[in-house]
C-alpha cells in the first residue's frame, strides 16, 4: 500500500521552503512560515508514523499517556526516558530563580543536566520545580469550572474531565456535533510554561455498512462466518454480535495554532493517531480518518538543510499498530508496553536543534 502520509509531509516541507515568508519568533531563532494548511490520513492505510526519518516512538507514546493521566509534572516523562519538555521546565526554573535572586536568594543555579537529574532523584524538588502549569493534561482531565450548574460563581470551582465526558458521549450520543476537547483555557494561559500549540480536537462518527463490518471482521480480526454444509451458520448480524464487531467508524480532527514542521509535526501526527486508536478501542469503533488543521506552519531557520534532506528520501510503507490490552484496563492506565509497532521501517534520524 502506498504511503501518502510521508508524501503529504514532504510536499508541506517544500511548500514552506518555496512559499514561506521570514518571520521573527519568541525563541529568537527565526522562521520561514506559511498559514493555513491541512494533513489528512486514512487510518486503514497504516499507522501515521513518518518513515522518511526515524521517529522517537517511545517518547510519542509516553507523552500522550502523560496527557491522558492529567499529569503536568515532567517527573513522569523523565522517569520514562522522555525529555521533550526538559527545556521548558528548565527555562521556567531559570526565570523563577532569577526572580528569587531579586528577593535575596543566593543559591546556586543548577545546570540543565543537574536539574533533570534532581527531578529524577528528588521527589520534593520535582514537586516544586517539575510542574509546567495547567497545560494539556490538566485541561483535558481537570478543566477548572468556576460556575455551578445553577449559574452561581464558585470561588475554587470544580474540575471537568473532558476526556471521560467525550467517551461517555460517544457511547450514548455518537452523532453529536459537540464531541470536542479543548486545551485553550484563556483564564489559565498565563500560568502555563507554554500555551497549547495543538489547542483542541473534535471527533466524528458514522455508521459502518455491512460490507465494511464484514471486511473488518475478516481482514483485521481474522474472524470468518462459519459455514456448515455449504450454508452460513446463523445470520450475518448474529455473527457480528457474537464477536462484538463495531457498528461505527470514528475520525479525529485536531487544530494547531503553531506548527514546528520539522521536529514537532511528525510527532503531533503520530500522537493524535495514537489518541484516535485509544478512543476507538474504548468505545469499540474503527479508526477512520485523521485530520490536522494547521495554522502558522513554519520551519526554523536552522532546520532548512535537514528539511531538504528529508524531502529527497523515498518513503517506506507505514507500520501497523497493535494494542495489547485487556477489558479491565482503562484508557488512562495504559503503559508503553501496551503498544507495539509492526513492520516499522524508516530512514535514519536527522538531528536538528529544538528552540525553546
């Protein structure tokens, strides 16, 4: 099966290089940027993990599981070998330490390596310095609501679990047009080390035809309708019911205001592809289409040579994702070992600096 995802991604890199305009950015690195692009992928064509460079699969899984737990402290990431948020946490530590010095603090500023090691080994230090503020996990699982059901203001509010609500709604009202999760909490943006880049997602479901259900049973689950004396045993619907064959397909569309196209976007695509798989498993639906709506789509000025190298590579076939779970396991209890990539083949990694 042809890999159209890598091809789309390579064309997007070319688009930025040929049509992008130079822009300044908060990191001081500088970018070339285009606005308003889209990525679309059919999940039936394979798991959306870019093959034209080697991807850090474990980090992708670990970060998403961290979001789903509602966690905002990097200790979970560091303990599991994921370091993509180290720079943001350390920058926050540097800024706050400098402020403290203005109030008489004379302690030694730790190096980044010392800081991360202390996060890993000192629970109290991690509790104080490892938290990134109310970023993705907090908004997904514990959105702070300060208005009660009767409209009265509540000083401390209560938390809204958007992911649990989404799953419940999918099970009871799958045709709803309100199947959304939002991370852009305007009232808490100033408390976050970084406002959300991918700020929300929406899911959509549709009924499957009998043909689609049969194809899924036979080609994916390898379950065949039993035949006796040349006749089908029982009706098709009885067969579907016996093996709990899904009746619906589910698609996910995420929205992203700021897109680090070389380092970040391949990560985002795979992360939301994995989220779609997890939600589909939770509600017994078939993953259908993954769509990314992209706002400011940019290449950092020190990523251009790497992008040109990746554009010239020939894509491999996409891998297949296998989820190894049991019915008792909840969506926020998964660990890395619950996910296995089958037949992932890629070109070598391409190193590029991360701008914080």
